[in-house]
């Protein structure tokens, strides 16, 4: 089973692919039989998901801190 970081990266990659599809062939928002579809809202939600993934990935990154002592 993939770890959290791998899952977050997968979610981000999939979300970015959806954003690419939506922006490549933009569609108008519409309502049919009482059901509304707002592509603008959907794109905003996908963008928020990508930002959330970035935040979560940044929290989990390991890092090295280099320091130098002077005598």
C-alpha cells in the first residue's frame, strides 16, 4: 500500500490532469432537469484540492539543515 506522501502526489497528479482537460476544452455552465453544473465552481474546487495537496506534501517533506560553527 502506498504511503501518505505517494497518495497525496497521486491525488495532485490526477487533479492536475482534470484541470488540464477542463481548460483545454472549456464548457459553459448549465442546468438540466433541476440539476446545475458549474464548470467554474468545479475548476475552483480542483484548484483548491491542488493547493491542499501542496500544503500536505510540504508538511511531510524531510529536509536537512546545514549549519557551520565558528570558533
